[in-house]
C-alpha cells in the first residue's frame, strides 16, 4: 500500500506581524517547512511527499532548497484559495500519479494531510495514525485540554466539562478512496479540517493520542515555543 503525505503550506505570515510567510521562518538554519518535510522523511523515507504551496511562493522555495540542500524528494503543487482547495489540488496530483502507475483511483493508498508549520510531530504519532487508518479508514491525533473552558452565550458565559473536549492535530490520515470521495463534495465553511470533510459523508473519525509538542506555529508566541523545542535535548 502506497503512503502519501500532503503537506499544506499556504500561510501568509500575517499573525507573525511580518512579510515573510510563517512556513519560511528560519530555525536552525532551515525554514520551518523544511524541518516538517524532514520529520516525515526520517519517519519513513518511502513516504511520498506532496507539498502544496501558493504559486507565488514556489520560486522562493526552490531557491531555499538549492541553497540549503533539501534532501527530501517531494512534488510541489499549486495551492488553492482555501485549505479545502489546496488539499484537493494535492489529491488530484496523487490521483494522476497513481494513474500513471496503472492504477484506477486511490484504493491502495493511505494519505496523510499535515500542516506545514507543525515540525514537531512525533514519529510514533505518525505511525499510530497510519496504522489506525489502515484498519478504520480515518484517524487523527488528539490531545486532552488542560485549560478550563467556558461557553459564551447571550447570557454571558458558563463553565463546560473539559473532559468532553479534545484538541485536534495533524497528520490526519485516511484511506485514499475515502478521502477522494470526501473531496468530491462542494466546499462548505463547516469544513475546518480534513476530518470534518470526511465526517460530512457520514464516516466516523477514529482518534489516537497526539504529542503536545506538535504545535501549529502561527503566532510570535508559538515561535518562541518552537525555539525552545529546537534548543532542547530532544533536538540536539
């Protein structure tokens, strides 16, 4: 069974307060995005990486790869106006690749979708997602919430049972044929991630434990956390 990961990197860096897209912010001499690709390559060098980038960012990415020496084989695909369309572009590339290999559809594939600015996903989490998706067709990593929660309404706010909620991470891994079917649906604002797209078909999403370090780097505070993680013993 072929394994793919679609890495979505369409960020414009607005919440970072600068002009450099967040996925290109350098850490340890490499852009965050390159660290993310290397995380999957270290996990399994046979995984096929599909990088979805805005067309306007691709020349800069190629330059970075040439200057730094990116060792991860990957295809680059044009991004869409929203995440939904970017993932769909990545899927279309995989469908074409499989057809070139003489296969019809994605029945023999497992496909992960991952945020380009999550370089700290643990290899055991990636493995768990792929292994669970192989049997249940849809698996996502989650972590428990540690903060107290309140729900706002017209009367103000009130506490809710924190144990009933979990935070969702990526990679989200799916049976290829199921993901292909899901992305035939029309776009909806209710699609907040790939699991929500698949769930709209009526499929149940399975969960596996994530790792708390697997943060999505979107704010200056996240960047400080990332710096601390890169400087920790685990990344020496």
